[in-house]
C-alpha cells in the first residue's frame, strides 16, 4: 500500500498534464505586459488536490478499523441463585409492648370519719405486716359519742323491760310495750354505729406489704375519706400494666401466656398470664388497658413503677411473608423481590407491612409466586439468566 502523500502528489501531476501546462513555462505567458492582471494559476486549487488524499485517508482508516474491530460481547453465563418459599396464612407474630410493674393489691387508706390526726406510725417505703397499726385519729370525740350511744341503749332496754311488765298486767296498752321494743332496737343500732366509727379511727395494714406514699401528717384535720396512706400488699404478687392499640387488642384473651422482661434486672424473663383486658378504650388516648399477672414464685420483691417489656405469643393471618434476604431496593415500605421464570430473573415490586424476625410481612399477596430468590438476589437485574442451585 502506498503512502497517502504519494497518492496525493501523483493525482496532482496527472491533473497538470491533462490541462496541458508545460512545466518549463512555470505558468506564465511570454507576451504578458507590465500592469496587466496576472492570469489564473494553472495549478488546481488546494482543495482539489486534497480531496483524493482525504478519500484515501478515510478509506485506509476504515480498512484498519474493520480489520481491528472487537466482536459483540456474548450474553453472560447464568447466575447461580438459591430460593426459599413464600409463607402465607397464620404466622407466629409475638406482640411486644411496654408496661409498668405494680403490686396487684394497691390501696388508698383513709378514715371513715373526719377528725384530728393524732399519729402516723410509718414512713414511706417501710415494710408492714397484716394488722399493724399505721395511723390514728384523736378519738376523744368519737369515744364520747360511743359512750353516749351505749348509755342511750341501756335506758331504752330498761324502758322496754318496764313496758313489758306493765303490758303483761294489762296496766298499759300493748302498743306502749311495742313502742319500747322499737326504741330499744334504734338505740342498739346507734350504739353499733358509734362503736364502728370509733374502731375506724385507727388504720391497720390490710396485708403484708409496703407503705408506698404518706399523704397526711399529725395535727392535720382531715375530712372523711381523704387518703392518708397508699400501701401495697404482696399477698397476690405483682402485675404489669400497659396499653394496647386497637389493632393489637383484637384476638387477645385472658389466661393467654406472656413473658415479661424487667429492664432493671438482669434475670431471665418472668412468665405470666393476661389477667385483665379493658372492654372500652381510654378516652384520652384511644388505647386499651391490659394487665399481666406475674408468677409469684419468680417475681420476688419487685418495686412499684419499674419499666418492663411484655411479649405475648399470637398467630396472625398474613397475605404473604418473604425472607429478609429476598428484599432488594428496600426503601421505607417499598421494595422488590426476584422470582425465577423460564431460567430468568423477574423483578416483582412489593409493599412491606412490617418485619417479623427473619421475615418481611407483605401488605399484599404475590399471586402465582411460590418461591423468591434469596442468595444472589442483590446481584440480579430484571431478565438476567439464572440457575437454581440447591
């Protein structure tokens, strides 16, 4: 092959010969006068000379490109992947909710009658025994009332006995004796009420437990029913109380087992059972209160107000659930999975309802899909050739 420059020069020489311009004339006429305009140069324009060279160059470049072009890449080999089945129907989905530890027996102790507080014998946090005296009113007025009621009863009984004797002798009418009987019964009832109020001037512990709060001090005059002490009993153990959303409370029942983990302790979870479920929602929050009774043998001496986590086993009907390893391009509640059809991967978009352990529960079913790709899903593209391996 000749060089491009040689081809261009040879082409220019051929064009000069065809025009008939002698090389010796150099392109000038001998009879040309001074001042006459010069004739057009016999040499063709530069663009004319370069056209054949450019064509040759393009032809040469095309030939070289054709001889060195790489072949089109062949389709890749199938990607080895593994798959797992899609779960449908009832799925074990434990319900986890926060709660607070409380003694089952909590009481607000108060005096039935008002009066002057004489003594408060316990402090907050103090352990108490059943029947132990906790607080007392000044019983001066109540004792006087009880003594007055007893004296009135004694007089009524004497009047009754006298009326009976006279009625038997027919000295007085029988109605007089009957009225005396009624007056005696009224006096007896008044004496019993006075004695009852006198006894209620002393507060005693209803069960073994602790004083949680002290709300009155000696020397105060308090009204009937005003709380003086808040005490808790240990006779019925501890419970965990919390609140459930409306979608969580449905399907739960009393007696259902639960596991409770107390945050402040490092021990194993404590077994318990659901003992109470509210039938109506709390007006302020719209949630449903519940209570889990802890096993007394394992709860020990817990403290009122400790934070706890409750786990309740339950079965939930789900449209579909896939392994977490099958999810790709997950963003919020959106994602995708790959399924194998005819030896190729097909991308299927999904909506995620919630995550449960090693599975993602979907908001909708995957019609016609029984298995999804897990191992190798992150490397696939839609339509990529795949090969299932065990």
